[in-house]
C-alpha cells in the first residue's frame, strides 16, 4: 500500500522556522522525483520545491528561494522541507508528491500557519 505521510507542520511566528518531513512507503522511493506543493484557502495548488530521484538540480518557487531547502534521504525513504524566515504568505496546507513515469502519489498534507 502506497503511503506518503507528512509531519512537522504547526503554528509559527513570522521569521520562524519549521522542518516538514514526508515518509514514503509502498513504492520504490529512489525511482521517484519528490516535490512539495502547497495550497492556501481560495488559491490554486502551487509547486514549492522539487528534488529529482538521482542526479539533477533542485528547483524552487521564486517566492521561497533562499528561504526553503528540499532534501531527501534515500535510506530512510523520506523527503524534507526546511523552511526558514517564514512569512504569513507561507500559510497553507503543504503536500508531499512522488512522481515518475509509472505513477503519481500524494500525501494528505500538513497545515502550516504563520501568524503572530
């Protein structure tokens, strides 16, 4: 059974940091590129960060460049999103995505709220 389980969300003040994790199981993790998306109320889902399955560059939305870092641990089958200097505009549900030519999988999401 394929599972992507996100964790690490919560309430943080502006300027704070959070680290999201996405634990994957039920598929060959190293065969999939991994991404983090986010969706705020009333807005479309947007790609936040992308990391390929092996060699290649990471990519980020312009709005998070220099503040967010995506990484993966192919031993633990986990992808991370380190988020620094958070802004109220970063408030959203953050979703983990696994993608390859075989299939695309989504997690359920974790809520991130940036507020004072």
